[in-house]
C-alpha cells in the first residue's frame, strides 16, 4: 500500500510536489488476523483507513506477536514430528533389510538410515 504512493509524498506541508519541507509522515502498521487464522501486517500512511481484503479483524501488536509465536511453535513441533516419523521409518526399513540378509552398507543406502548398526544402541 505505502509502496504504491508517489515519492516524495505530496502531503500538505511535506516535501516534494506537495510543497513545504517537513519530514515524511511515519507509516502506520496495522495487525490483522483473518477468519481463517492467518496473520498479516499492513503498512499504510497516516489517516488512511485499513481495508481488509477478506473477513478478519484488527488486533494489537501484542496479540499478533503471541499468535505468531504460537503458530511458529506449532509448525516447528509438526516438522519435528515428521522428521521423527521419517527417521523411525528409515530405521525400521534398515533393520528389515539387514534381517533379510542384505549387507549393512547396502541396507543403509536403500533405507537412508544413518544411525548405529542393528543391535547397537540407538
């Protein structure tokens, strides 16, 4: 939004085409939580009403930070669970291949397992 405004901004009392020579106005940052749970930061100029592109609500920066941190934590936990499941699948495949008489190096290549050999700790 703010990036689409001409620069220098033609505001009354401001610099550029608008006359004056005062400092540029400070951008206004608004925080949004949409009804689907997604978050957004919107930057506008002073006195410009925030118009949401879809249903949602304006929230405080503190709410935004808390919701963003919770989303990041949930994402990180999901990624770790997926990694753990993948590691377990690789280990099980490796153990099955070794039990079927496949040499260790080949079983590792086929399974992608990089942990200790079957029968060792891990």
